[in-house]
């Protein structure tokens, strides 16, 4: 059945869709932290949490809110007063940490970043953007133009001029061997150098922890140090929280908070799991920045009643069940366990991350060379062990990515760690 579907998929969809697995998987349903494929095989899902499913698959509270709203009304999100949109905007504005915040809802992370770029360039009257090397910000014309990871940037014809900054990755590269403090000093010097020539750009956009880039871990405080420099030059800071938001990093509700000494970002973007499967993206900005647009700008589907109902139910569940705390506790145990398991596996260079956002960097044994073949092999082997994980990284996708739904239990964390250990050992 899946073979037949694969043939039809290839015949009608673009070649550049990146399907996982040599024998691609058709997922047909899910519950909690588990999903099932078309053949009835069950998998523990260590990846869907960062994609669609922030809390749990088929969460009854979200299903109920969605079906009730679908049975009531779905209409233009912005032309008429929209109670669930106002309610979710109030919650997010308050949680964002941005003073005098305004919220605009979109349908994806790409569109959220696109809006952030439109706001920053309009507000600052500049088409120059600073972005991090190895970053990923989406697939629109403007988002690919600023995406540092050129494996995900299929056109170079962007209308924006982009300058790329060091600091998002420290696994390899010129500053990899420095201490945290020296790493920050070197990256700040790089930023100062870029800002030292000509008119300052509109904004720096950065993921506090790079997602597609392999769950990299810049030292805490890096973006706070950047912030001080940016403010001196009048440059805005856009935090792309599409992967790091909603408590996933455990210690903090937003990724920027690990870098918050010099205040919140000017603009924050979010998306992915907040709707637990319903498409929600959005932008939060100080009102002065949000309101710099002087003509109408609306979205038919951004913020519809049905997606907002899902977002509210999902956010309520997250807060009531303290899933941020769960990410800290269970994620902390999982990171420790994975470090212990992989200490004797020569293909593992490091286990990094925070909360339930964990990356495992694979190398060719005895070297520091990225090992994308091993990452693909472990992905396949983990599947055979009943575990779904992701992969990512810079131009070489040599990192495994672990990001389960935030309701992961300790027993499931242990089960997944055991499965991953067997998968890692099987490819040695
Ligand atoms: N920003 C980041 C950090 C992302 O990881 C992604 C998606 N991988 C996006 C933006 C784009 O989001 P979407 O796929 O919803 O357009």
C-alpha cells in the first residue's frame, strides 16, 4: 500500500520534498507520544514534538475544541471580531515578555518570519538583514534569502541583502575550541566588525538554538551580548522561536530567555506545535514596530477561529500540566542517560541541548569529520527499533534530533534511550 502511494507521491509532488527513510513511512494515527504506520507498526515518537505536536498526539482537549469550533463557525480571521484570536493574542502577548506587545497570526513559521522581515525592513528603512550562519528561517522568497544553511535555500535571488554572523554553532568552526566566555567575545567582535562599515542593517534574526541546524547550543548569554551591540547601532533583534518556544528548552519558556539579560527581543516569531496540528504561526512585536505598516495587511487563514480554539486548548493543557517543568525534568534525565549510553560509542562526538530539544553529533570514528551517512543509518536503525527520530545539521546532516511531545514520561524516555542505544550500536 505504501509502495503504491510512494509511486503516486513521486509522480505528482515536487522532487525537492525531503522524505525520510529509504522505504518512506505513512503515518496513519497517533495517541500520546506514539504513532502507528499503515502496516499497523507502533513507534515511539521522538521527533513529532517539534513539528506539529507540542503536547501529545490526538490530545482529547484539542480534538474537542477543534470539532466544536468546526461545528460552530470558521470565517475570515480578521474582517470580523474574532474572540478566540483576541484571547490567544492576549495570552501570547503577556507570555512573550515583550512590553506593549502586539500579536499577528499567520499560518506558518515561514510566513511569521516573512512578516517579521517586512516589519523590520519597513521600520528601519533598510533591506539589509543579519542572520546566523547555518540558520533556517523558512521557505518563502525572503526567508530562503536569509537562511544561512544553503542546503535549504533553493534560490539566491532574494530581494534582501544578508550578512552572516558567527555564533549559532560551536561544534566546529573557527571558535569551536574556545571557552564560553572567549567564544562570546570572538562572536561579538565578528558582529562589531560587520556593523562597523556603512549603514547599519535593519535587524539580526536568530534561532536561540538552531533547529534544522542540528539543535546546536550556543553559550547562554551570547544573544544578550549581541543585543547590547545591536542596540548601540539601532539594529532590531528578531528571535525565531519556531522550534525553541513554549517551554521546550525546560529551563525557559522561550529560547531567548537564556540570553535575556539585556531585555527581550524586539520581534519574536512562533509556529509549529502551538496548534498541536492546526496551522498557527505568528509574530509578536512592540506596538511601535508592529504598527509601522501604514496600509492594510490581512490574512484569510492566519488566526481563524478553529486554529485559535486549538491553540487555546493546547496552551491551557501545557500550562495546567506544567509541561515546561516536565521538559526540564524528563529532558534532563534523557540528556544524562544519552550521555552515559554514548560515552563508549566512537561515532558520537557530543550530546547537546536543553530540555526536550536534544542533538547528537555523529563523526567518522577517530576524526572530527561530520558523518551524515551514520546519521541516516541510525535513523533507519531506530525505526527498526520502533523509534522515530529526526536528523539535521549544517551542510552535512550529521546530527540526530530528538524532540518528543512535551508530555513524554520518564518510562518513555528510558524506552527511547534503550532503542537508540541499540540503533547506535547496530551501525558500528
Ligand atoms: N523557523 C524555524 C526555526 C524553523 O525550524 C522552521 C521550520 N522548520 C521555520 C522557521 C519555518 O516554519 P514553517 O515550516 O511552518 O513554514
